[in-house]
């Protein structure tokens, strides 16, 4: 088994551990199927490169016409975010369902609300779940130790660059290769984030 497959298995363990620990606090959540406020208004979907690789694999399994539509949506999302304009998640379908729900990143798994969200009422989370989420993010960055963290469309853009993808899959670490893009797009080097948290 290659190390990428092993890391993806460990990724699921982090998700599952968080869900188990957060379950008592999320029992009173107001969230329901079709509620997509977090996907449209609540903020930025930050992921690790490892999570990006899982999402990239999901997109590659979609029908060809859907892949093309998703890639266009990701490019449009990237442009809007570069201009600091609001942008709904490019993986949100017209029926307000997530097209990769079973493989969604941690940013989507951690968010919930104790009250129904509106434009004037953003998600309300318990402090315990926030703390559990912060610990899970640290674990995700440690797992993805040769990777990066940043907004979904930026990370997927990086993974679509063959030279970056080859370096990343090989387990190599060349932050200087993404320095210009990283600085201008708020990309975090996971190794640096881990050191700062220590």
C-alpha cells in the first residue's frame, strides 16, 4: 500500500474521532438536509492538500460533463475570491446538496449550528466543538506534513499543476516552488503551522 492511500485512511480516522467526540454537543444542531448556509454564506472552505487529493479523485470519477462544469465552477470561485467577492462552494448543486458529501473536507464536517442560520444569524457552535475542531485541524496538518492548507479552489488549483502534484505525491516538500502563489493566496505551509502551534 502506498503512503498516500495510508494517509487517506488515517484522514478518515481523524474525521471519525472528531464526529464521535463532537456527537453529544451536535445532538441539538438545527442543521437539516437542504440547509446550505455554511456552503454559501458562512465563510471559506479551507482544506489540506491531502483532503484536496481526495476531492480531486472524487471529481475525476464524475461523468465527463459534470467534471467540466465543476472545473469551470472552481475557476470562477477562485477568481471571485481573488477579488474578495462572496462565492458559494463550487461543489454545491442546484438542489443545495453537496456533490461530494461523503468525502467532504473537515471544514464542512466541523461546522454546525445550534440555531437556524440566516443572513443575520451565522452558525452558533459550542466552545467544546470549536476546541475539538482546532485539535483535529492540527492532526490533519501533522498527517499532511509535506502539504499545505488553504481555500478549496486554491488547493485544487495547485493539485492540477502536474509539477506540484508529482512533488506532493512523491512525499517531497518544496515550498519555494509555490512561494509566489502561496503568499498571494494565503496558503499555509503545514510544517510551519505545526511548529507555530508547538
